[in-house]
């Protein structure tokens, strides 16, 4: 897999981890009283042996998120550096644009030649069809 695809995959991983982390935090957050006008929230249930300990989950999820971010930084550092700076890049873009224009003109000439040949073939086919119809004897 090329480096750009790896970067895109890592961005997707970070997004999924962040989504799951925020969702888990929202789901497991203890209730809080928003205003004195609201009733007191229900008490936090006490942990028993059969209920999972959720206090470690945010730490694990944040560690996974940090690890994915560091892996992203490693991939970014592995990107090749641009050579010659902005001026060289602009020169290369101009060269590629000129090459693209030349190839485009050549393709346009080939297209026009192909259309001309198609028209000739259609005319010959029409003449051949007319000749075949004219040779058929009426009943």
C-alpha cells in the first residue's frame, strides 16, 4: 500500500477511535445536575462483581487514540520532501501542463481523423446497402 493510502487509512482509524471514545464517554458519564431547578440525578450504581469496571476504559481508549495519532505522525514524516521548493514545483507544473496540452492536441487530431474515417465508412455502407436493395428483384 502506498504512503497516501496508508495516511488515509490512519485518518479513518483516528476518526473511528475518536467517535467510539466520545460515544463511550457520553454513555458512561455520571449524571450531573444542570441547574438547581432540576431534580437531583439518580445516584451512580455501585460496582458489583458482575458489572464491568468502566473507569479503565477511557484511559485505554485515549491511549489507543494517542497511539494512532503517533502512527499518523510517523507516516507524515515518511513522506518524501519536495525538492527545489515552490519555484521548482511551479516550473514542473508548467512543464507538465505543456506536455498535457501537446498530448491533448495530438488526441484531438486523432479524434478528427477517426470521425472522418467513420463518416467515410458510413457513406460506403449506405452505398452498399442501396446497391443491395437495387439488385433485389421486385416480386
